[in-house]
């Protein structure tokens, strides 16, 4: 079992049983599924924006139980700053949440499973697994 960081988009595909989730099953089945703390925050915001009721929120909490959540720490903060600055200098700024996810990937030396390869294009040395066309 190898750890892989799962981007927020793929976590949501799995939760919603979106057909795109099937593209990623070969990369996820039998692996240790890791998410960044920021993915949890993004999904919490998503639930608020869409006015989810309590049953759906509970279902999401259960779904998140399938993942190990990696928290932030001082080392992660430094890596986030490096990732953000490097992407900016290369002319491909990265979003705040995506920079946290990339920092998690780089700090722990794991691949990233995402359907949004372009969100991470400004970051060197990032192993990205994507089935996006």
C-alpha cells in the first residue's frame, strides 16, 4: 500500500459517484488515501455554499473517514511559501488551496491524483497522476 494525495476534485467525484471517479479507481484502490487539511476546508465551504442539509453533511463526514488528513505544521508552512513563490516566479501562479495540496505532496514525497493537472502546472518536481483529457 502506497500513500497518494487525492485532490479535492477527485474526492468530490468519489463522493458524488460522478462517472469521472472511475478514471481514478486504478490509482486509488488498495492505496493509502491522503488528503490535505485544506481539502476538508474546501469541502466544508462547498457544503455551506450549496446549503446542504444535515444528512448530506453526515454522509460527507463518513466519506472523509476513507482518507488520512495531513495537517499543517511549521515545515508545511515553509513548503507552501516556497511552492507559491516558485509558481509565481515561473509565471504560473497557483491558488492558495492548491498550493497547500502541492506542499503536502512535496513535503511527504507522494504523488498527487487530480483531474485538474493545469492547476499545478507552475510547480516543479510534483508527481501528478491525471486522467483528464
